C-alpha cells in the first residue's frame, strides 16, 4: 500500500513548483510481552529502589555527623578549612611588607 503527498513551494498548487513523494506503508509490528521480560523488569526495578534507598540513607547519615556534607549553618572559615583539609591545601600566610612583594629591587 502506498500513499502519495505533494510538497509545493508556493500557496497555489502549480505543478511546476510541486514535488510528489511516495511513502511505503507496512503493517504494524506485533510485540509480545513474555514472562522473562516481566521478571527482568521487576528485578531491575527492585535494584533501582534499593540503590535509591541506600543513597538516601547515606545522605541522612552523612548530613547528621557533619563530616559527610558541608552544612549551610557552619561559618565560612571552618567550611574553608574543611575544604582545604580535604584537598590537602595548606595556605601560607601572606607577608605584609613591600620588599617581600617586589623582591629586593633598588631604585
């Protein structure tokens, strides 16, 4: 079974500016749901639910002891210190005199 449709470049159906397209149609494909498919779906769904539950448990436990997640109520210095400790960064104090900023330049 074929269907034909026409594509025209202008509003009127002038055959000079139109193109006809033929489309082939086929019968719909039949899909069958088997018992194995249902079992596989159920096992994947249960696995996803257990992962979600474990993730929620980790978030609750991590948020309660203060180490797992950075709390919004903590002050910025302790938060900054926690981040520095976690990444292994040890900032050095900045010198305040001008000779240390410019080196030993003499004018």
